């Protein structure tokens, strides 16, 4: 039956899809308390999820980092070598330990967990931690159409472990409606998802409660029996409800019911929105020191979002098309420190704005501005409605120093000097 279904799906597939689905899974299969659940997660995504996408005609570039390969450096290498196009899909899935800074003392406080990529042996643990929000922002800077950043991990301050047991549940995507599955992965948007809210643990009995709910809901929503058209927002909303119910149906060793509430946030994706921010978000400090270009190539020409250092010492952040500077918003910093911001087509600025001009409002509610301070410094990035630096941005001092990172209420709290 499975073989017949596979052949049928292949016959119904559409050849020549221009997009690629880049899927990566980080799973703590060697962890004593999580190994069973993580192994079940790997099996599901490798043999059901990815194989189903390939069967309906999608080109999938899949990577699995488990066992001894479950380390932070492999994430760094993967994202550094991830080359995407504006029509691609990026999916990051993590199952392992996580925690949060409920008191806001860490450098990147937010509602999403920091993920432990490696074994928690008490040695250099902080060097193995990566914030899910930071991962989301790094992947968002890549050209893409749809981004799913999903973490099944604890989100509590205390470093408590996920419960584990002997039950292993596996859901197979056999009764797939090909049209629904294609529609789902042809959608656009930037999603960040975690299996529990800030201050909560994530639980499981063999398979994590969140991943179990995700497999169930995804199967239901893409089934021929479903009468609705699936969407990622609907799926994650139903996953949240189902995870909470599955947790409530289980009790700990003391008879207490588990409490777990997944969370997700979606940013409506527009590839032309804030191209400057996406280019800056590459954190290409090499642009200011060594390399002349950071970005992607297509057919041997610069393509998508990138950053370029001119031979005369100027810098360009923005979009590339057919090897030329084409962007609905771009920035050029000349050697003498003057800044031009605006639309550029075929290497020529068509319009420009400077200094205090309002440049736009993003889907996250923040504004984007180019601000020249009274001391001759520049801030290029997100602000609140009052003009305070708030979000992600680049600060260029009159003396040539450049700082890139996150801001909150006018203060920098997470970033680096990429030139001093």
C-alpha cells in the first residue's frame, strides 16, 4: 500500500519546481533523558516528513545533526554554508534541552528559549547555548519565502530536564492530499515556534508532547479527509491546543498534571521589506576587514541580499539582481562617511532619503530610520514610535567605529563592534 501511494504521489508531482526546501534537524539522541524521544523525532522527519515532501515533487536539501554531531559548531557551519534563493523554504527543527532567563539578566532576553547544542557535562555550557531568537534572525537574513524555526525544548529558568518514558508514537503521512501539501509549502511567512512558554518545562513520553501534536495536526490538516485549506498559523494554533491537552492528560510521579503551552509568532514575509536590515543582519564583519562581498550567487552573478565593499572604501548593503544593485531599499556608505539611502535600480539610486527621514514600518510594529545624531554619528535600524533605537540596527560613529546588534530603549545590549 505504501509503495503504491509513493508511486501515485510521484506521478502527481510537478517537475521543475524552482524552490528548494532547506530542512535541518538538531536532535539530542545521545542524551540520557531525551534520547528515546529524539530518536523517534529523527525517524519521523527523515522517513515520513521529508520523504513525503520529496514524493510530491519538492526538492529537499535535508541535514540531520544527532548523536555526536549534535554540537553548536555544526549549526554555525550549516548556516554559514546555507545558500538560498528568494523562493526557497527554510525549516529549522530542534529537539533537546533549553532554558530561559526569566529575570532578564542574559544578553538576549526574550520569550523564546536558548538551546543547548551539545552534552550538558557542566563544562563550558554557555559556549554550547544558542538563542532560538538569534537563530530565527540569522535565518531570516537569508533569501527565502517561508521560514519555520521550531524548538521543542524547556523554556524555564531552572535547568530541569524533559520527562521521558517508554511510549513511542509515530505518525505516518500516508493519506496525503497532494494539493494541500503543496499549498502549505508554497505559502510565505516567517514563523518562530517553541514548545512551551517562558517559565515552563516541555514534556514527553517517548515522543515529545509537542512533536507528537505537530505530527498529528500536520497529518490531519493535509489529509484527504480534511475539508479545510491548511495554513501554518492554523496548524501551529491547533498544535498548541493539542499539546496543552496531551500534557494535561499526563501526570508526574507526584500525581500532578503537566502544564505546557506552546507559543508561536508570525511575521508576514515580504522579500522587499527592510532589505538593508536583512543585509546588515548577515553580521558580515569581514566586509569591513577583508572580504569584498558577502552574499549569494546565482548563475555566477550576485543575487539576493548581500553586502559589498567598494575598492575605494565604500560599503553597500542591499539587494542584488543579475549581478547589479537592485533593491527597494539599500544603503551606500562612502569612504568619507556620507550616507545615501533609498531605491536603487541597475546600480543607480532613483530616490534617496537621509538622516531623520522615516523610512518605513515593519511587520513587527517597529519603524526603520536613518538617524544622524548631533555628534555626527549615524544609526541605521529599527526604532520605536518615539524614535528611540529599539530592535536591530547598525551604529556608525564619526571616528569610523561600527557596532551592529540589538537595541532596547536606546541602549545596545547584544552585538559586536565589527570595526573600531
